[in-house]
C-alpha cells in the first residue's frame, strides 16, 4: 500500500495507542525508501477519502478554547490538567502531521519525508507526556480539551500554502512561545512530577523548533513557486482564515532557529504592539 494511504489509515484511527503505533511503524518503513523513489510523485487522493478524518477518541470532551477550565499548577489536579492539555496538543499534532503528509498531492518527495518525520516525533511526544500523565494517576480524556488546532486544519484543507502558513508557522509556533512560560510555572511548583514534566517539555521544545522550521521551509518554497511575497501573503491568509491573534511574549530566539526571517520577527512584534 502507498505510504500516504497508510497515513490515511493511521489518521482515521481513534484509539491513541493504535494511532501512535501505526504512525511510528509507517515512519520506520518509509525511512528505508530512497528520497527519489517515483512513488512519491504518485497522486493518492480520491473523492470521499476524507470521511472519518481525523479519528479521535470519544474523550476528551472538546470545548471552545475559552471554555477550558483554568486550574492552578500548585495543586495536584491542576498540574494533571496542565499535563493533559499538553497531551491533547500532541495528539492533535500527530493528526496534523499525518494530514499534511496524506492530503496534498504533487509536492516534492522531501516534503513527504519531512512531514512523516514530524508525525513520528509527535507520536513520541504523545507517548512521553501521556506516560507521565498516567504516572500521575490520570489518562488522556480525563479533562476537556479545545479544538483550535484541528479547526485551522479544516479551514486550510484546500490550500497547501495556507496550511503551511497557518498551522506549523502560526499555531504550532505559539508553542515555542508558551513552553518556556509553562516551564517557569513548573519550576516554581518544584515537585518531582513538575520537574519530570519540564524535562519532557525540553524534548518537545527542541523538536518543535524543527517542526516549525518544516512549515517555514515549505511555505517559502511554495511562495517562491507561485511568485508570492511571503510576508504580504501571510498577512492576507491570516486575515482570510481568521487566525487567532498572536500575543507576546515571543520566544524570538526559538523562532529564529525555526527559520523565521528578521523581517518576519520584526513584523510579529510590531503587529502585536
């Protein structure tokens, strides 16, 4: 079976453990395929194949971002809710990466290799953070979660340029800003479970810089191919798809490592002012 159709099979799985296993097996198998294998040029999309995308468990209860209860990390349940929120993001990130890999025909082989690597790393992140949540006595689904990441995925389903602009380099890039703030809170808590969560976030932040870089790389490539001015086109897509407003503080160092240009970083700060 074509690797991208296998990705679709993984994408529609609702059980998190099964999705993780299918994603990691696919990534391992594709690692042995040469980058110039002609199969990457084969179109795989067909009418109606998006039915059931994405597969998600019945829980957590999905609510609006403003309806997620706020809990203090200085309580055990509050820390569990915080870890669960990260778990929810990582589960959605598996779906986002699999969807980017499966959905868009006609991209270079390197694009598919990039997004499958991202899916594999997101599956690892979910495994790490869910394992920690379970060690705390909870499981994925025990707290509500918001649906903002997948909502933008749906909005950009018909436009790979918009997808690269608004998912990895907008929504996922917010994680680069948020992670140090979360780690600062956990450091103030100082409990063993807080320190363990922060160590996992070190791994996630390191890899997420690379994931945002993938979005930046392919957004720039697509803009060049289409003759688009990247910054001006980004602003148009941002307004058109009603992306959430980006608020400081920004992790400018991590964003620079992820491939944002100096002009983009200056515009980010100026637009938020």
